[in-house]
C-alpha cells in the first residue's frame, strides 16, 4: 500500500508544476532559413509566411535570437544540450558519420522524459549514428557501398539512444543512406549505391548537393518533406487521448538544398524556388498547428519556431534576381560569424502564459531552451548539465516580465573563428566575419566600405545593425575588455547564471 501511494504522489508531482498541468512542447526547427525570410520580421520580404506570422501574433517574437553556430550539426547539438557546441566540437557530421554525443551529456529529451514526457523526433537528425555497428565484417571501414552494411540490424547511438522514444526521418536529406528510418531501423534496405552524377531529375534552384552512398532505388527526394509532414500530423493526432505530455522535435530539411518545393507551391512567392520552399515550410507549420487545434491540445502546448543558421550562399543570387535579402537586415550568411550566419527567426507561443502579439529585443539563444524547459517542468539541472543555458521564463511570463536574462553570447562556426556579443557590442575576433568569402558586388550594392585590414572588428548593433562601421580602432579598451571576456567564457567551461552564482 505504501509503495502504491508513493508512486501515485510521484505521478501527480510530474504532471503539475507552478503553471498547472505540464505543457506539451513542440520545437519546429527550420534548416538554412534567414531572419529576413519571414514576412512578419521583414516588411520587404518577397515570401508570404501566413502561418508563422499567425504563430508570432499569438506569441512572442525574439528580435535578437541566435543559434549557437552558422552550420547544421553544432546548432542542433547546442539546442538539445544547452551547451555551446565549441566546447566539444565544431564541424558537421559528414556522410554516415558517428554520433557527436559524449557519455554523460544530458539532452533535452532525456530531461523531459525524466519528467514524464513522451518524446519524439521527426525529420532531420544530423547528429550521427553508429553505422559501423551494422557494417559487415571484412568490409573497408570507409566504404559507403550499399552492400557493405547489414540493414536488418538496429543502428545504435541515434535519437533513441539520446532520449527520444520515437524517431522517423531520413537522417539528412542530402546525405546517405537514402531510405526511411523508423526508431533505429531502416524501413527498406538500400539496394543500390547512389551516384549524384546519375540523378536525372532537376532541382528548382541551385544544385542537388547530395553525397554518394546507400539508397533505395525508388527514392524520391521530392517526397521527403511531405512524408515528414504526414508523420508529424499523425504523431500529434496520436496524442489526443494520452494522459502524458509530449515533446516533439520536428526538424525540417527545408529550405536547405536541394531546393525542391513540390509543384503545388511553385510561384507562391516572389523570391523564386527558394521562396516557394520557405512557403511550403510555412504551410507545413500550419498543418501541424491545425492538428493541435483539431485534437484540442493547442491551449496547453508551448510551440517554438526557429532555425539552425542563416541562409545558404544562393541568397546572393536571390538578392540580385528578386531583390529579396534572406538575412535582412544583417550582413553575412550561413557559416559566417557576422549576424546573418546565426541571427535567426525565433518565436515562442504558449497560450495563457505568454501574452499574445509581443516582441522583445532581449538577447537570447537556442541554448537557453534547455534551462527554460527545466524551469517549466521543475527539473533540477545537475551541475554539469546545460552549462551555458539561461532560463527565459522571466521574459515569457506576463507578470514580472524581465527585459534581459543574458548579457553575452559567443558566436562560432569553425575553429579559431569566434565572435562575442556583449550588450549592444559585437567583437569579431579576426580580420572579418566571413567564411565563404566576400561578395564585393553585394557589399557595393549595400554601401559597405572596403575592409580596413584591422586585426579585429568591433560593431555597435544598436546603431549599426548591418555591421558596416568597424569601430575597433577608436575603441581599443573595449576591444581588449571583450577579448578578455571571450577568453574567460571559453576557458571557464560554463556560462549559465546558476553555475556562476554557485562559485
């Protein structure tokens, strides 16, 4: 009897917090989408985004929200762990590469599962699997031929090994294997090795950017996004009568290349095929939100929309051909440590807790979602977990609303290429913040002065959001102070307020 009573008390505790019933949580994570692509954030956008605009009107827009990196894998890792990626690694997981998670690193789904949540990941994973565990003995350890693997086996160290109860996706749209994976097994064994040179279908903008490797012979890249959408809607509908809260991490493969909107979305924007792909991404967000309404879960679901990094280099051509700058109003693109590389759309809707139709210019990061969800679910984060995550609840709640929870943020994509945001100031700790090179024609069009070849760059974003005027020469003391702060954050091993306060 005593054991049964204790179990009942525990169950009640995990279903209720200071907010009442635990909210469902959905993260909608776009891939390579710029801040300037959303119509509600950029009045000059040539892309209609009605569903995301509506989500924003019903919630809170963070005008100063950031990913951890300017590329895919690191940002996803930081989102799901609450720690800067550069403390552990920098690069992406390449074709059929290993997991980036180290033993003992607590993930968001692991945390939420401890609090009674059912957890699901649908879409792009790009955080690695242990593919070698299913490699046939005697095969070249570097071979990506389809017959080098035993596809009947479970694939370890994927989403299910890091807190998710359910996974459906193709891991990465432009990386092998090209087949559907459900949980930890492929639904259909690859029967060929795809050679990108042999793809006869066309993209609608840019190139395929696919890598060679195992594939099923009837694989259709154009069906990836719609299939993921169907599974997302089905998952939400399946939660209708559940007595457990759910966490859904819906990770879009769009508008990342290959840029392949389905035909019914052609011409929906005035920004070419990429714009149509963004429109389709918005449409699917609407499908998922409609499913929430249909099953009566919308009022108790916290929804986050954001993106892993800024837009790909095709944005330069798009700007020229359609007068649409995907990073508006920022300088830089994907991979860059200028604002355009990591300053991304960031929206949270949570009915009855977040006042509708709000904006805040508070500096926030996707890294902060971990500590925020811990606070919402009354989870006591261990000392070594979410070491860079700041609790955003003071910004979200209607009462006692704060104007700021974080003062600094470290921007990084590649080794030895760091920038530090502190207050209104950004230090680029290098000669410039580009990675893919300067587009002189774009800078000339936007009235940028030629680089002054100083060893660092310093900008005041309050006065110069486009990062045009390097103030490093006139502010040597500020440069030195920010370099010292950057070094301190990197060397200390943590930056979360709860850890600093416990020193």
